């Protein structure tokens, strides 16, 4: 039971990113309450892709719609490297509001 947590972060090198602009940096992490560690993309043997069909904001908040797929590998904690022998595919879609930092 409990909460599962999926974090997707995309960093752009422009103040006005749109769906056609690839992110400069992409992070995907997944955590379940049953596990001590978490799953992350950093250091995975295969790449992860993200595609936006909608990416809009007004400088304060916005909306993102799209999909992602790739591989996440297990890490014992947030500071440790991933275990490249313990990886799983991940695929999904999102439709969410976000806040601009």
C-alpha cells in the first residue's frame, strides 16, 4: 500500500521551451514505500526519451502533456550509483500542471 512516487524533471536552456525543443537535462526517478532505495535513469545502460505534445507556461505555472520511455536502474540510496545489473524498462504518459522555478 502507500504512495509510489514518480518524478520527471526536464531542464531547458531557453526561457520559452516548447514541445519541439529537447531538454538540456532529463531526470526520471521512481520510489515505492516498500523499497529502501529507488530507481533512476542516471547511469542506466540505455537512454531514456521524453516527448512533449504540449508544453506551455506563463512564467509562473504551466501545463505539460507527453510521454516517456526508457530504462531505470536500482540505487540503494540517493547518493549511490545505480546497479547496472538491476534495471527495468519504464514507459508512460503524463498530463500535469507544473510551477516554473
